[in-house]
C-alpha cells in the first residue's frame, strides 16, 4: 500500500513507513447514510478514518432530541475516545453522507498509538482541533441566530464535499441544529431569496459560497481556521502527493487495503 491509495488526510500526513506498518490493521468499508457507528456512552469497537463519507457527531438531550456537535470528513478520525484512555464515547456518531472509510479496531488504534510517536502526534493534533470545533458549535448554538447557524452548518458540510450540492432534508438539518423543521424551512427560504442557495426536497445546492460566509457568524471562520492550520502543518509532508483541504474525492471501489 502507498500513500496515494489513501484519501484520509490524517493518515496521509504520516511518514510512508508508518502508514505501511498500519496497513494490515486497516480495512476499507462502505458506510451507508444514516448508519449509527456508535452511540453516546457505548464502548467503541472501531475507529473510522473517513475518505468519502461524512459523519456527524451528535449529543442527545433529555427530551430525546439529537444535536450535532461536530462533523468529521476526510480530515480526521471518528472515535477519538478509543485512544484517549476512556474507551467509551462522549457522543454518538451517525453517517451523514454515504461513502467510504478506513476502519480499525479500537484495540489496534490504542496499540498503534502507543507504538508510534508520529501517529500519536497526528491523532492529538486532530483531537485538539476537534475539541475547538465542538466548543465553538456549543457557543454558536447558544448565542447566534438560526440563519447564522444554518450558514455555518451548510459551509462546514460543504467543506467536506467534492461538489456544491448537499443531499439532506430540512427535517434532518433541524435535528442537527436542535430546532423545528419549520424554522429551517424559513431560514432556507431566506437564503434562497438572497440567491445564496437553491433547495428542493432532499437537496440543497450552494450558489454563492462567499455570500454564505458573509452571512454566517464568526464561528465558521474560527472552526475553518483551526482545520486550515491543521492541514498547513501537514502540507510539507503531503505536498508532493497533491493533498489539500478541502479536496475532490473520487468514489473508489470497496476493497481491502493492500499490504504488499
């Protein structure tokens, strides 16, 4: 296996020899939209390094509502608690956009991170950015208007896509933001009237990204800046491979990783 067969940017940032050593422990899998990878409080059995899939990390409130606290794409790993010592998840993880990921058992990531200083360094760097993401989302939900939150949500998911269209219902966005569907519908209508998006049943097309950024609160810029700095730190290692953030992500056929 070579770095050029891997689309996950965290893994691509590793030295080639380190990734080669991980190869026998990794499996490429298909993740279906809506699949629950694990629930909050559960023991994590596997971690996932998304390639073309996008995963929402959610927390469940007392009334049963679920709210998205972060989103993970090809820049990161789903299941950070597996190597942080606790082993039990702090949030649930549900697949928002179907696609592929590289999967590793929780026991393997714990062993590998203890054996490899470069791997542990990349995991910790990403985890720090993820915590920034989660903290900013919490502040945004408490202090900013719904239309600003909607712009932030659309932009963060758009960053992890190769195109400008999101396949998601307004009801689903409402669940992720912790608001009623009618509120999302009203917000989406305002954005459409402003010429920023075009939406239909189950799909939202982004027409004016810069307009969305201008209408969003500062939370998007804070989170995006944290991920940009993370990828800038990996740039020297990945530049010759053309890795960048965000990046086009062709859909690959499902297969096991080659280890020879």
